[in-house]
C-alpha cells in the first residue's frame, strides 16, 4: 500500500486485534495484557472501500502510540519502523506502508517473557506501604530463639484494586520483593548465632517474586538459597493458621544458615554450626485480588555438644538471637514513558499494590 493511500478499516482492525491483548487490559486470559488504557479502538467502516471505509490520521496516530507504548515497555527503545515521533501538532499523518505497521505489531507480540526480562529502568522500586501510606516493614529488638519463641514471623496481605489489576501487574513485569537484616547483638563475633543470621540475610540480598510466561518464580538477587516455580493454580489458598503461622502455605524460598566450622572449642571433629537456622517466605492466595506473604525466621538450632580428647561429652548451648531483626517488602511497579517531541506520554504505568500487616515480628 503506497504512501498517501487511505487506510482501510480491515487493515487497521487486524493490527489492533494483534496488539490489544498484549498491551491493553484483558479479562479473558489472566496471562495476557499489560493493562494500558488504549487510545485506539476497533473502527467500523462504511460501505465503499477506499472512500467511506477509511481511517483518520488521529486514529492512525493513536494506534501508533499504543504500539509504541508496548515496545518501549518491552525494550526501552523507540520502534523506528514508522517514525511518527518526528511529527508536529497539525501535521497530516499518512499510512506509510501496511508492511511497516505489520512489522511493528509483530515486534511487539513476539516479545518472549519466558526468555527476556523487561528493562529494569521501566519500573519503580519502593518500600511497600499500607493503604494509609505507612510502611509494612517489621522490626524486633527483643531476643528470641529459644523455647516457645524459636520461630518469629512477619505476615502481610498484599492487595490490588481488582483481579485484573493483579494480573496486569505481573504480566507487565511487576514484582514483590523482600529482604531482611540482623544488626547489633553479637554480629561482630565470628561464629556466634547473631553473626550467622547476619551473614545469611546479607548474602541472600533481595528476593523477588515475579512471573515469567505463565508461571511464578521466587529467587534471590543475591547469593544462594532455594527458590521455586509454581503455576498459579498450584499455590495454596488455605489461610487457616495455628500457633500464629499458616497451616499449609506454599513455600516460595528458603535460605539456610550454618555450613561453617566452629562451635564449641575443643570439638572433635570441628563441627558445622547453626545448620538449622532458616529464613523462609511462604504464600497463600485467598482470592483473585490478594496474596498473603508470610516471612519466617526459624531458629531451630538447639546447640551442638562435643567430645573432648578425654571422651567427655560437652553440653549443647542454645543461644538466643539478639540484636535487631528487620523484615522488608517492596513493590517493583511498571512505570514506563516515551517522548514525542517535547511531550511525554505514559507507556505502561500502574499503581503499586498496598499491604496490610497481619502479624509482626
């Protein structure tokens, strides 16, 4: 189709139908749609092809902007197959070539979320907030780790405005992130229990819960730990609790302590210590617009005895965990824009979910 040739509704609608399930809001498939409020829409042409069955320059411009929004969010670069970003207000925009628009939409729909990540610059990371804009972070400075308080937990219900909002958040690359720390106490004393907790929490760095293709992944952005991959339907929906913790949540991530030599002086052989310390992230999905994350600090280590050369058995010592432990949640929210001349337009921009603290450390 040559430059200046009228755009047929059938051509326009065919391209729109390919683009809209990927870039726009969808309700029929939870695995599709970035949630953009599209500027373009299907058109109904007249009865005379090439005369009444044509598309206006504004309709073409809107379709181009929707396509560009998707491409910018996927690649953080302009798609230059049709360079409408060089036009000024009032210019007439003509159909350059049906092939160019077809290639443009193919660029957008060929993006593979299973093998390619969205550019990190297209997201805002921020500490998760409640609906009243207070932090969901939890801290504890009271010693724990023995008797009935060997395990402490931080549980947060994360909410989106609707089921579609939750799906769009993850489809567009949004993430829920976590980290934790232990400071003070005896963290400066090598091979103390506080030192071990400080070490494993620092090593794991941030943890992210996110979606690739149709499955949800949890993994460390730091070092080690055991992550997971689940289909949405295989994650627990049972929010019943006992003893302050979920009965049957789905385990997303663990980072185990210990694995270092030390312990009681004179041990033969030198023992591995604190192998039972464990940081955990668990999940329950109670409904289509919420997820409940439970972060557990499990200090199951009860101390290890030893034998001296005389054969005497030493007594195990179960130290408490001192210092201050902190558990954080973050939102990693789609927020991409693009420029046309001196004007900035939203590409994929979403509102971060909010959190409600159900239990604190």
